[in-house]
C-alpha cells in the first residue's frame, strides 16, 4: 500500500445527521492523494454503521472505533495511526470545499518556512444555511499576536493542515487539555515555524446549539488560561492581568457578517416551501410533518 501525501483526521461522536456529508466532502476533493482516519469516540447512534458503509466503498477511509475518551484523545490516537507527511483536520459536522487541499498544498509548496495553514470558512446553521463569513487574519505575526495576547480563534481548527514532523516536534496535542487543544497546538507550533491562513473559503463550518464552546464555556476558559500561561512561561514573557480571560472572548472573532436579511430570507423561503407542501399534502392525503421534514433534510 502506497503512503498517502495527506492524512485527514476526524473524530466522530454521535454525528449521524452530518457525518456522511462531511466524509463525502473529503472524498470529493480535487486533490486525490490522501487517506481519511476516522476515530469513532464511542458513538451510540448510527454513525458507525454509516462510516463502515462508506469505508467499504472507498479504501482510503480507515475506520477506528474506541470507547468514549473525548476529542483530544481521539485526535492523538488518529494522528498516531496516520501515514501522511501532512495532517489535515476535519470535523464530523463540517464540509470541506472541493479545492481546499489544492489551495493549502500550493501555499505550503510556495512557502517552505510555514508549517501550518488554515483558511477562511462560511459558517452555516444546522440546516446548512450560511449566515456568516469567518475570515481570520492571514499573516503569521497577526495570528500569533492574537494568540499570545490570550485570545483564541486565530485559526479555524477543522480547516488546518500541518506537517506531521512539526506536530511531533512540538509534542502534538496535549492530553491534559480537554478543550482548546488547538489553541495550545498553534502557540507551540508558532515557536518553531510560521502559521498562516489561506485567503480562500475552504470550509463550511457548522454552528450547532450543542457545540462544546457553548456547553462548556467555564472549562474552556480555564483551559485557555492555563495554555496561555504555559506559552508565556516558555517564551519568557511577563504574565498578563488575568482579567483578559472571559467567556465573552471565546466566541469566534473577526466575522464579516453574512447579510442578516439574506439569512432571514432563507428561512422565509423554507417557511414558504413548508406551506406549499402543506397544501399539496392536504390534497394528496400525505402526512404533512413527514413531507416537510424530508424537504428540509434535502435542502440542508
């Protein structure tokens, strides 16, 4: 078996509603030399069945099932199992756009002093409707200045690709951090190489009400504070005032808002479709709720 150039690493936990689309978006990349390491973190829904079905159809998918241990441990395990020179991150509820890898590999080839690059993202809701454009800074100095200033969000975790050698050299993801493990990794990598964000939209980033950052804000603040203090100590800098850390600072920054009126119009369109289905279903004697649900799923 030949060694792939890129290893996508994805952790999955109860993602039956989105995982098939997430995997398909990787398989549809215009660049083809990759493998997909999927670590199921103890799912109790149909995620495993879906992944197994897709892995039987494409040998590039390598499926690993384990007991629930959390995102950080799953990523560590997945990267240890990977074979590529480059590691690309991906989450089970997001969608990689077709030219993602082409843009990132082109950037890294032209900039050999860079070890990690992410990109911009279109934020979508649970129905797949876009409502914000997320455009983090593209320059290394600005990204690192933000991170060493105690603010996460300078890179979009599921959009990044980095060299496995650099990952190993900085110690990889730190098992002690259940949250903000990416923030810790970016700070460590920035001490050994340069980071960047490609000024292209590479990802559709799904924002769910049940996202970790919204359910576990207090724990995430504690992790970010600890990660920041360790980075300050490594770099021999003075410790900042602890008041810079707050839950308010954790929401993804630097958004260029997608038109709110356009977002509203999308939902109005869905409502109009639902009314149309109601009238049509009444004439045909079809269950209305089932029909509407099928339409909404098709549009996501």
